[in-house]
């Protein structure tokens, strides 16, 4: 078990096993993890919280620096031998995929050989764009919050936006060229897997099962008591309006967040298979869940 030195310890007394926990400052993640980190549900662990943007979390997990973390499913494809997926806590659904946007009269067919901003090398947004068209080769990796301004200014021909940007891009004068989630759903019939919660396999099956139950309980508590986490959510999303926060949670937290279910599992396995076939991720020797 590892401890991240830059974050706050929450949970039971000092004799309780301590785990490092990473999640983003996005409203869906702070909504999901609020009850867990604030001790509103019973858990046999203490947690050292590490709140970062999703691409930073991806790279921390790639380096093996966190015990439990939210990651993009693209990144999960690179760490399946050392991390397993939890059934709870993830972002997976319909009508919630990344959007490819541009300014002015740009057409989708004209984007090849032009620079496209994407929110991180290991984001699922990047993976989906590569699966949609491998000819989009001039990908530039930026923090997600920098993409819309730089596309609007003309620095990039287009950009893939995620999180709350899907609710606000029109305010920046941008137009949607492609809904990558919609393309995925029409192509596969599955909901779109965006991000999941992974745990270090070396923790062992019993601990991982306890963590899965704890995260599921935290999601269930949040859904049953939606107002309790409001102050915590707003403290990490001060530049976001209440309306956008609510829309963000409404889109990204759903029944799949409580339990991934059969359809969710098949969606993840399909994404992994397609990414392997495209040579974007390595083939794994283990399944997506703990053995």
C-alpha cells in the first residue's frame, strides 16, 4: 500500500490500513467519493486523497503510484496486468461521449493533416478519436480546460472536449463536428466507457472486494442524499455554475456507477478488444476484473 504525501488523510483511526486514492475534481467524481472520504459510510480503510485532473491520474497509475484511482479506460488498457477494474464508481453511459469541435466553417473531412487538440495521451477521448480515424495524426495533448480557448482562437483546427465543456462549447462560438460517444454507440450498440475505478491487483481479492463495496456504498449514499455533497463539490468546481455542476453529475453518474452490469462489462471488453486490434494498447494476460 502506498501513501501520497500531498493529500489529506480521511477515514478511521491511525491503526486502520491506509490506501492512496486518486480521483478528479470534476463534479461526478467529488459527488461519488464524498461519502467515502468524509466518513459517512463504514469502511475498513483510511484513505489518502489525491485530487488531480484525469490525465495526471492516468500517469500516476501508469507509474504504479496509487492503490485505488479513477482512470480513463484508455489508460486501463495499458495497466491491466497490474490493476483491475472495480464494478462501481465509473463513468459509463449513453449520450455522454467526447465531442470533436471546431470554429467557423471547418468540416470533418478537412481535418486530416491539421493539428487537433486532445485532452491527454491516455484519455479515452484520444483513444476514440484514433479508433474513429487513424488518419487524424497530428494530435496535440493539452489540459482539457485549455482546449476550447485555443480552438476558438484558431491555434488548433479542432479539439476534442470532455467533462463540462460539452455543456458550454457553444458559448465559445464552437460547433460540433462529431459526437464520438454517439459514433461508438451506433457502431457497437454498447454504452460508452469513459473512465473507471481501478485497484492494484497486489492488494488481493479480499481487499479489492471490500473496496468495491465501499465505493458502491459511497455512490448509493450520494444518489440517496444528493444535497449533502454540494459544498464539497462546489469547493472543487468554483468556476462552474450550479446548473453545469448538476448537468455534469446527471450525465456521468447513473446506474452503471453503482454497478457496471453486464452491458457495461461488455462495453469495456469491446473497447479493449478494438484498441488491441488497432495496436493502440498492448494485449493483456488478465481479465478486466480481479482473478
